[in-house]
């Protein structure tokens, strides 16, 4: 794909989180040979719908990118005005980052107006079609947005199947989530531990990302309380913000006397600190109850860290059992089994060959090719 005018629609600076990080890194890749702009939000979520402390990042504006705050997710008049504005610009390609049906009306109206120029192709990078936490709006909002697309790329085979189940007839392909290489290279473990105020002589598991029920942190805390896990000497770092009531998690820590085993870093983790957390840990654990895919796996691959993931949704697609870590059932007992197995039977480096092999498969140029394939852009 060369010499195209491309608009990416979705989160970006000043909004924070993995979606913004992804979109900015993807824009950098596309901008190597195209004119690229990210169209982000003036209002992403109404405050009462956002469970975290803040939607905004303290990170500096990413250099070399054009980011325009244009869309208000709940204001139909705004969708129309901005749609006609971008329609006049005649972009070759409009790429929506679609992660929840809440945005269907905004994105669908905007896309239809822009496509009215008879030139622009519209595709989506779909993280989720059927959300983890279902709402009555999901089906009608998907039904409004999906027909306006000329194609879609999914981040997991599970979401690809969801599109098939919804009888989506436009071109759609699976392309795995590329590496988060923008977080830097692996750091010296001792230096990373020291930077984070951790004892380099201890063993660490990492639960990373915002905390919601479907991510199963409570299952992991219950696993820590089972026979054999404490004897490994491994501690759990919880690095991420609560997106729901924190009390049940604190109650579990108190009930099972886990205070000495659990290190809570439950403020939002800025991008500059991500590399230190992954470099300091020995094992990344994703004890999810449900999932489509997870960007956490791609960060773990970037820092070449073995993983335990539960066999839900699309998680196991990207974690070959026994080669880069383990796939288990979403139960405290099975999670504990593999924690014990990892720390008792394996040493640093045992998974390196598998991690490097898998890491090589997740590239940004491949995502660009997939977008080009489903968009069927004229040469």
C-alpha cells in the first residue's frame, strides 16, 4: 500500500491505553509510504460510562503523527458535521478500530457520510464483535455499523467466526495482533527490579492491564492460596487500574493471607514503565474467564516472557502449550498447577526458543497487507 490518503478512526493521544498505543504504532507503520491521520475523539466515553480514574494520558504527544480530535461519541450532530468534513477530503481509506458496539452509531453514521463521496473504502480492525460484558444495545448497534464496511480484519479467529455467525459477507481475514515493539527492548532484569523497587532475588508473576471480572484476577488470587504455590516463593505483581469495585479483591487477599505474596501497583501504568514491569517478571499470567485476544500476550512476546493463559476465546491461539508457556482451564486449581510446574521444573531460558519463534510471526507490515487485501484498493 503506497501513496494513499488514510484516516484511522479510534483512540489516540491524549487518550490512554492499549488501543491508543496500537493505533499510534499502526499509524507510524502506514506513514512510511502513505499520508496518514488519526481521527480521535473530543469525547470518547461519557464520564458515567468510564470506570477508570481518567481517560487521559500524561505521555507526551507522539512525534511525527497527525492526530485530530474530531468525533463526539454521543452527539449525532457532530457525526454529521465531521462526516461531511472528511467526505470532502476524499481519503482513499477509512480504518475504524472497532472494539465495542457502543461506537456503532457514531462510526456507522460517520462512515456512511464519508463513503458518499464515491471514492473512500471503509474497513475495520475488529477486536471484539460480541463484547465480554453483553448489553441490550450490542445486536442493533452491530447491525447498523457492519453493513457500511467494505472489509474487516480481526485480531483473533474467534472474532472472525463471530463475523461469519452474523452473516458478514464482505471480505474479512484474521491477522494476529502485532508486537508492541514501541515499548522498547527487553531490559536487564535486575535493573528493572531495582527501578520498580522490587527485590531482584525474588521470583515474580505479572498480571498486567485493567482489572475487570472477565480478566479473572480473583481466580489467580485464589490459586495463590492453594497448596504448593506459596512454597514456590513466587510473588504476584498486579500492575493495572481497577475498572470495578476493588474491595472484593482486597477481601480475597485478606481472607487467604496473601499480603506478603501480592504487590499491588493499581494505578494506571504509563507507557514508559511497561518495559520495566515485563522485564522484571519471570512469568506473565492471564487468568481470563473470557477473551477474544489480548494485547498483553504481544507485550509478553516483545519482552520474551513465558505465559500462563486460560483456554478461553482466542487466547490459546497465540500460546502453544509447552513451547512458550502453558494453557490451562479458568479455575484456581488448574492455574495453580501450572504456576507450580513452571517455578519448580523450569529455569530461565527454557522457553526462549519457542518465544523467539512465535515473536517473529507478529509483524506490522503483515497487518498492512491484510488491510490492503480486504480493502481491495485500486492501484
